[in-house]
């Protein structure tokens, strides 16, 4: 998967990743997990059974 960021987003992510001593991939993955957990719990509860395995 490719994620397209504008120049400012890319710069902010790189600076943040250095300060956190984490990769950009790890930060984006954690952010995505948090977003989904907070915004779509009902949708995930009824998701296709293949996603739950």
C-alpha cells in the first residue's frame, strides 16, 4: 500500500518519528489502529468472519 502525504505532513511525520525513535510505518500503523478502534467499533463487530480470524 502507498500512502501519499503532502510535503508538510511528510516532514512532520519524519521529525516526529525521530523524536519518538519509531519508524514512520510504526507511527502510521498505531495511528490507524487507534482511529479505527475509536471510530468504527460497531462496524468491526459485524465485519466479515474472515477478518476476525
